[in-house]
């Protein structure tokens, strides 16, 4: 039955060709090869990094008595990461506060004696004016007044010194708690519970995930174009595209590669992106004319890529060399086609017509 149907079809085509009977073939739709304007891009390998990345160190010598966070823990801003033994620092604060109370008592006493000395000096001066006392008595009274004033100044200076000591003692006490400077994730812990720490010793490392940026290395010859580029866009391997923000160019080149480091800020609170993530960063540096055809017109035959070219006389399959896939499903043509040539919009219909034409020519 199958071979009979095939034979009938071939016989019908033979009769149609031999006797000039018209075979209905729908006309092929075509599209012209065009040269269009597209944005010109420069693409670089990019790595995501945290804007805030720091290692917290100790400012005092003390023993670790509490560790509240470990590696991979999320730390809120201003949270207490760890604590040190603070008995010595508490005692120092209490001692300075007691000294301040003593200074206040001495200040009240000195002010009272100053008032007394002023009153006595006024009385003696009045008696001296009436020549009722000697010059020596007046000089003695003035000396007592000067001593009282000096005592008040000394006590006030002592009070200021004690207040400064209290401020310093409280600052030292605050160093017994390690406070998170920003919210982030702990990436490394460098101390154990019960260990002694010294000033400057590294304790814990963390990064903030709220503010991220990407870093690329730009060759020297492209730096000027990149500085004037617009719309930087980060492409990730999961298909997401993230618009970049402010650009910062580090104003010195690497002495070996002669490239400049460029940083692009990312929008805040981007989900599922972490420091160390790899991607492609694209800059628009201008416009360019590109010869293109619709992606749907391209045919892949085994290892050969081509299109069906239409002319006034015939229909042929022509191999082409492809370039980039551009916006709007347009494919760049590097070789094989000229601007203005017509190609079949429907490759499947063109293939059927080409086979029919080939069969006719054989008959």
C-alpha cells in the first residue's frame, strides 16, 4: 500500500510535467538581508565582591569568656559578637568614679574658703582705707585670697582630669565587647573560647551582603571608552541580568598586565548573589552597523549552517558564517550573504520547494 501511494504520487508529477499541467505551489515569503544599527558592547569577566569586608581585632589584653556567633552565622548590626573578662576594667571605672566624688567634695570646700577669703579681703581693705590696720595685714589678707583662688583652680583642673580618666576607663571597658559594625555573615573565626587575646590580634572576619559590587580588569587601550560608557549590566550564569550603578576607576594600572581595576556598584539587597560569584559585565561604548538576518531563517544541516537564497531565476541553499545573536532574535552574518539579498522566511517551505524543483529537473 505504501509503495503504491508513492508510485501514484510520482506518476502524477510525471504526467503534470510532461503535459504541462500546473502544480499549485504557494509563493515563498522572503526577507532581505539588512545592515542595522546595534549598540556596540565591550564584555569583561567580572567577580562580585562585598563593599564591606573586614576582620575585627582586639584592642585590649583579656580572656575570651563568650562567643555568640560562628562561621556562616548571620550577624545583625550592633550585635555583640564576643565578650572578654571585664572585672579589671569595671574596677578601674569604679575607682575613677570615687575619685570624682572626692574631687567634688574638695571643690565645694575650696569654693567655700574662696568666698571666706574674699569677704575677709574686703573687710581688711576697708579698715586699711581708714588707716586702722597696717600694710602687712592687708598684704597677708590678699595673699590668703590668692591662695584660695589658686586652690579652686587646682581642684577644678583635678576634676577635669578625673572626668577624662573616667571617659578613658569607660572606653577601655567598652573594648571588652566586640560589636558588629554592620550586618553580615561570618566567614572565619580566629579565636577560641577561653584564650587570651592581645591588642591587635585578629578575632573574626565577616562580609556584608547588603552592599555588593563587581570588579573587572580593563585593558589600558579601552579605559577611555569604558569611562564614557553607559548602562553597565552584569550577566549571571543563571540567566539573570543586573543593572550596574556608580562606576569607580582605580587610578593606577597593574605594572604587569597594564590593566586598570574598575568597580561597579550593584543595587542593594540583590537576592542569591554572593561575594566571589563570577559573571560577565557588559558596557555600551557606542553604535555599530551589523549585517543581520532573522534567527528563524537559518538552517542547520549536520555541520553546515546556511539559508535559502531567493533570486529571480532560482532557489539555492547557501552556506553562511554566523556571528553573534543580537537583540530581537537577529543573527550577525560574517560571510556568505550580501546586503539586499532575499532569503526565505520559512526554511521548511523553501526546502520542500527546492526538492520539488530538483525532481522536475530530473524528469
